[in-house]
C-alpha cells in the first residue's frame, strides 16, 4: 500500500502528463497565453493535484472518490483542449496521439482506483 500520494502510480503518470503539456504548449502562439495554453496547463495540473489532495485529506473512501471524480473531469476537459489544439494546428498529429495515450492511461488508472474503493 502506498504511504504517500507520491507512491501512487496514477499520481506519477499524471505528473508526467503535466510535464508533457507544458512542453507542448510552450510552442503555441503567444496569443494563446491566456487561452488554450492557460486552460490546458490548468486542467493538466488539476489531475495530480486532486489525486494528492484526496489522498492527503480523505477520511472516507467516498470522499476520496469525489477527488478522483474531479481528476477525471479535468482529464476530460484536457482531452477536449488537446483535440481543439490539434484542429487549430498547434499540435502535430504525433504529439496529439502521445498526449491522448497518456490521458487514456491515466483515465484507466483512475477507474481502476475507483473500482478498488467501491
């Protein structure tokens, strides 16, 4: 059993996604600083943050499940932003696919975690 949130595979994977999003969005047009760049980074940061907060403050499985649900919602939002960024030509197809693969992996891990708590 994990001792801290940093031991959780799902948190580690979500943290890697944050780094990927920061790398990819650093090449976006400057006019997107307060648009897609900000939105994508915020949504990505929300995923490991919700996992950590839920792990650190949950007193019941039901409370932790709510944090996992919030993380899933942020992942869905990020997936939408990734699709839009690719449609706008800000992401190459290979980068879009890599980010989507990371999102799918984290979504799978969150769902597995939820199943264990239910």
